């Protein structure tokens, strides 16, 4: 299984929103600059996240985007499903004698991704940044 740029960049977008949400909306332009991503591509990613209820838009001169739920209530699995679609290893119609294996793998991956919240990713990112600064 390979995660596309849609999933990777969408996750980066959500982590950035969570890290920079100080009550004010965050612009896609600022996220694009911080993450080194295309603002146009982020516009394509934010739409399904907004439609699924994970972000909300704020209009106006100082508008942008904010998380619509606390980071602790957003799992990585939920985000991947919105951005990538269902998490499947193989077509479920295929009967190759290994259906139980594929099912167990799919369940295990889904459980792991469900157990990791957006807040966990933010904490990991902050710990990594703090550790990096410590060693300079």
C-alpha cells in the first residue's frame, strides 16, 4: 500500500492547521509557504476536508481555515479515508484463498491509524522540533 501525495500533503495541511490554530483562521498561503507546498494543490485538498466537517472556512480579509473539531477527536484513519478513499489492500471481490490474511491486515492497519489522533501528530512534531533545537 502506498499513500499518495493527496494523503501525505493533506495530513501535513491538517497538522499545520492544528499547530498554528491560535484562535485566528490560518490562510492556505501561509501553510503553503511553511510546508513548501503548492497553494493551488492545498485548495484541492481542503475542499473534501471541509465537506467532511474537519475544517471550517472563515471568509474575509483575514479569513482562512480552522479545525472544526479538537485535534484529539480527529484520527489519522478518518483523514486518510476522506483524502484517499477506503483503506483496502486488495479488491474485496477477489477470492484468492488469502481473504483472511487481507482482512486481518486491513483491520490491523485501520486499528493503528484509528489509534493515532491529529493531536498525537502535533505532539510528535513539537517533540521533534524541540529535540532538534536542543542538539544545535
